[in-house]
C-alpha cells in the first residue's frame, strides 16, 4: 500500500512538473526585454499597441518561450507598445504551433525584417514587412501556402512545410488572425489551401502566376471579384480557367475571400457565369491614406501608408516628441539601407524623394484642428495616385484600428522569433 501511495504521489508530482513545463504564458522580464531590444533594434513604430492583440488563453500548451516584449522607447506608455514573441526552435515547429493553437487555419504569416527599421521612408512605411503567406492546419501540423508557389517558398516538394529557402532562412514572422472565423469557415479555408497546394505543379505558373507589381491589384471598387473565382476554379481543376497573376498578399486575400464557400457544395456555382454569392472580402482593400486620425469614428478606416502614424498616435506624446518621431519615419539611413536586399534597396532609394508630401500629411493629420483641412487635401492627392490595395503590411495596419472599429477585421497574434 505504501509503495502504491508513493507511486501515485510520484506520478502526480511528475504530471504537475510536466504540465508546468509545457503550459506557458507571455511574460515580461526586464533583463530579457533589454536583450530582445538589442537583438531586434527596431524603431517603436515597428511594434504595435496592446489594442492590436488577439485574445489568447492565459495558459498555452507549448515548450517554446513566450515573451511579452515592451519597446524601450515606449515602456511605461499607456498604449503598451510592443510585441508578443514566440522564441521557437525550428525542429518540430509546425506540430508545436498546431498543438498550442498559436497558429491556426486562416492565419496570415507576414515576413518581418527588423533590419529594415530606420533605413528609409519606404521600409519604415512597410513596417519591415516584405511578404504574406497563409497558414492552415492539417494532420496535426501547420502548413503554409504562398504565391509564388515555387520551391523557394513551398519547399522542394511544394508541400508548404517551412522547408523552402524563404522560410528556412527567415528569422521573424508576424502572425495576423482574421476576426470571427467559424469552424466551418476554417474548414473551407483549409480545403481550398490543400487543393491549391496539392495542385501547385499544375496551377503555377500556367493558371496562377506571380505579379511583381504591387501597385497593380486585381481588385477594383464596384467590380466583380472574378480573380477570386479564377483561383477557386484552378483549385477545383475546372476547365476554362482564365490565367491571373497575383502578388503574395493578394493571393492570401483571395483565399480568405473563399472562407464562406464550401468547395464540396459550391463547385458548380464556380462554373457559372457570375461570381458566387459566397465570395466575401475578408478585409476592405485600403486607400493610400485613411481617415481614422482625422475623424476617429467607429467607421473610420486606415490607409496603406498609415502604419507608423497610427502607432505613434496611439502613444499620445507631447507635440514636440510626437513630431520628432514622425520626422524619423522619413529619414534615410545609408548604413541600414545596406542591410536590405539589392532589389528592395533600389526601390527604397528611388521612392525616397517622392515622400515629402506624405511627411506633410503625417504632421498635419497628427496636429489635428484646422490642420485636418490640409491633411484632407494631401490625403486626397495620394488616394488618386494609388489604387485601393491589400499590401502585406495592410493586414498589420488593420489591427492598429481600435477594437470596436467596424472596419477592423484583423488581430495581431504574436511574432515568431526563430532561435
């Protein structure tokens, strides 16, 4: 009896120890925070306010370290500017993320490059984000789908198992979660992603190719979403598919637009003349600049260039500090530019002289009062020049709107930091 009692106690102690090792939550530690801050080296407007965060369980089943990083330039600020960091080992990553629920079907994977921080206006406005992919869970592991659907992104076997050069070499991923997805919608997204992934060799690039021009989206206000229909037809293996080229974030947007379409029951509808009624935009494509800063209503929207402005605005700084930080967004740093790839560096340098009006918009919008009139006219000029769009960064920018904003459809989950 005594030996049995000892065994029971030992097992209970082991179980408690095991659970404490596996159950985790995002915690703050000053020494760790300083270490992370040095490693990231990002400006404060590359982080997000606490209001951007998705609700998560207080205890998460994972052996990965979960860190609540507070940006040192805003530590103590009421906005809670920072990042949730998942410090993850690559080995077994996909299964751990699926088991913990930290990655779920429908989540958006944003390639995050901290080294872009402070390099110049273009990389600052992008908030260090260069690519978007889509996550889906299958057979107890997380997979991803990206355009280009090539070996660099999906791996040599095109499985989307994080073995392609893009993800294998990547050090940071922001995770963005569409709000309010139902189980049936997640199942639909998973089904579409699985069909597209398994058919990648057939589909790419003959039916779906990559569009290198991020300023030429297929979306046009008031026009049918035929490009989404074409993606569905390609996934279903239907005939008479009209070839379409898409950039990465447009591809993700299109798959999420199919979340209400069960491929088993709507296949015939995609063979019809029009776009099936189940197709539904997951997020309103953004104009170049939004109107949240000037209007601050529940229906106000954010713009493609508003990311740093929204973060800085959330900090509610004194005018002088705020304006200095806004000016910092538009400063080019040749040393940091050298850390960017040649293609991104050339683009950043070519665009730098064109951003002077945007800097005036930032400051006028932040000043408020009668300056809003100037901001209004400056914003309109940008909106006329740039089409409504869904850049990779737009998903993160959408999370920067207040939680009760009617145009907010995305939440920030966390940032994966590979060891």
